[in-house]
C-alpha cells in the first residue's frame, strides 16, 4: 500500500499473469504505466473542476422549477421536434403558472397542478409571457436548430428573466399573442438605433417603478468596487432620470459608516455627479446595508446619508406595522440568534478543519478565509446548511421570531439578522411602491443564497454576473423606448477611468477607507 499506484498495478498484472519479469522489465512496466495514470489524474482533476463550476450536481444547488421545465423540453429535443412543439410547451407552462397564481390568490387549500409537479415552486407576482420570451430568445440564439445539445439550465433561466422583464413592461393582457406581435416585439427589443433622452420625459418610463440590486457579482465583481462598468453606470443614471427608484440591497454591513459604502460605489457616484442629477433624482437612489439594517440615500451633494430611523419621517417608525421590520426586533432575541449562529459556525470550522476566521458584528456573524487560504465551496455550503438547521430548530423547533439569512457568499459565509425580503417590504412601504412594481436583481437565488428570500415579495431576475445585469437593464430601457447614447458611454468610460477627478473628494474617501477589509470594513494596518 505504500507503493505508488502505477507500481501496485504493475505488480498486480504480473502476478495475475503469473509472470516472472526481471527487475529491469518490471521497472519498464512501471514506466509505461506512469503516463497512463498521470493522464487519469488530469481527467479526475478536470472533472472535479467542472463539478465545482456546475452547481447542478448537488441537490441543494438546484432550482426545482427550472429543472422540471428542462425535463419537459428534453422530450421534444430527443424527438427532434423542438421547433414545432417548443412554443406550445412554453404556452403550457404559462397555463400552469396562471392556474397556480389564481389558486394562491383565492387562498385555495387545493394545491395547483404545478405545485404537485414542483413541490418547491414559490410565488409568481406577475403573469409570465413565456411563449413570447422563448420565441424572441430563439430568434436570436436558434436553440431549436441544435441537434446535439439540448436547451440548458442557463438558457431557461434567461428565458424566465426575459419573460419577467416583458411582464413588467406590458401589464397582464396587454401583449397580443400572434406571430406578427412576436416579430414586431423581437425587432423592438433588438433595435440598436439611438434614442435621444429628450424623447422620453422624465418620470414616464414604462416598466418597474423601483429596481433593487444585490451588490457583489451583480453590480460589481465579488469583493470588488463599482469602478469599471461605464455602460451599467449609464443605464443606472437613465433609470434615475426617468423616474425609477434604485436601491442597492447588500449584505455588506458597515453600520452607518457612509464612507465605506461610498468606497464600494465610488465610480458610480462620481458618474452621477458628472451628469448633474437633480436633487429629486438623487433622492431616488438608496442603499440598504446589512441586508435590511442600515438605510442610506443619496443627497444632492452626491454623498450617501443615513435615513432617519425614528420619529416623524423615520423609516423604522414608518414601517413598525410590518411584522418583521427591524423596528420590532428585541435585543434579547438578537443576542440569542447571533450567539447560536456563532456556535454553529465555530462547530463547522472545527469539524471540517476550515482555515477561516470568525467575525462577529452588531447584526451578523461571518466566516472568512484566513491567511490567504481558500475555503472549499462544499465547506461553505455545509456551514450555511448547519446554521440554517440550528437556527430553525431554536425555540423547540418553532425558530426565533426574527428573520435571518445564512448564505454562501462565494468565498465566505454570513449569517445576517434580517434578509432581503424584509428590505423590499420596508422600501415598498416607506416609498409607497407596490411590491409587484418592484424588480429585484441578484445572483444568489438558491437556498444557500441571500437573494432567495426576495422571491417571496416581488418579481426577481436571476443573473450570474454584472454583464448579465447590464443586459437586463438594456432590455428594460429598450422596451421603455429609452436607449443609451454613444457619447454618454464614452463619457462614463472617461469618468470611471479617473478623468476628470475630484481630488478633494478622492482624498476624503481614501483617508476613510484606505486598504479597507471588505469583509469587516476595518482599515488594514
């Protein structure tokens, strides 16, 4: 057993064949087998790497609805008739979703057919024109022409995203079903002609009234800052200018240390300043830190300011009637939740021998890599699921009367008091916007992610990168009749590249957050 694997196999082969090779021949056999095992090792490593990228291989990283839709479409693909039956299959999905929504609205105890087929299916806040979305997507990507690769998980995700964007633009029943309508809609969506800003008056955008965004991997890459995406910056500016409220709902919890949030959004705020947004337009921009704990808004000085919590006009006072509002959280329950979360994380670190550091903040507990190590994805997921199980089992299995969110951040794990469902509910109430007119965009919609809870209260878009976020916003603006201009994008590129630079403002933020640890918000020494 102490021999290298090729030598073990060589010895086994010679003994089974009853050979008596000389020492030289046996050594040569070892040498001949060695490249084969090296190749096998590379294949195993490659397979493991592929598995790490493919979250579909583990049950807790699957989405039941998309998996079911994919299985329904596989029959048409195998029979080579997806081009003929694909649109009708998506129509059938629409029918099942409509029935599911109707029964939920009626409060029926009878489960819908969709609920019986997909027990984990959640709430649909709008009707989804899936047939239209499929035909538009297929016109561009020609899924039905493929002979060897069937429609994928991500392609169905894109179609669902497109259907949700269409539904936000066209209220129920306003989108005609016909081949001609499909053709006109597709042309409108893909039209790249420039549309002058003046053609659409401010406040007239047809679509969502508010869009909330996750931070990491949605507006900027994980652990980075918003400083290199001029097109996305321009789209966000256009949304604000045309009456859409924008809120960044992030797990990053630096309490009310505004400079630390500004540092993460420095390029975007600089672009807003260069475009001279009015005070009214600035006040449409919000940031909710720590999931739903710290609310800030953009002032006319293009700096973030805390929103008053209590008293007349305070956001906590105004939302106290919401059961899970932070205004109703007791200190004893907060301590119990954070203590239990800390114990669960510490136990997981010990059991799995994780090279990580546990951080405790005012409203969260985190596990982050230590000493330049990387925590394996499986260890992160295990820690998340342990925390979810332990916290749900408190109070004799009833759980605490506090919302919480335990999630895998990609390289770390956090357990936050509160979640994005509460954030959307608070923003909806405080700003007087119907939840069905709010669109949440994020990348963590599996049950180990922190965007998952938002599904319960508003329509959602599931993206995987800032590039996908950019495309979604482009689609929303296109359907509303608003387009970015080339000179705007060039201007945004120059600003994000540092030209022009407000050196006083840059020095202020740099002093406040020099070498900031994005996990803790602390300044590295």
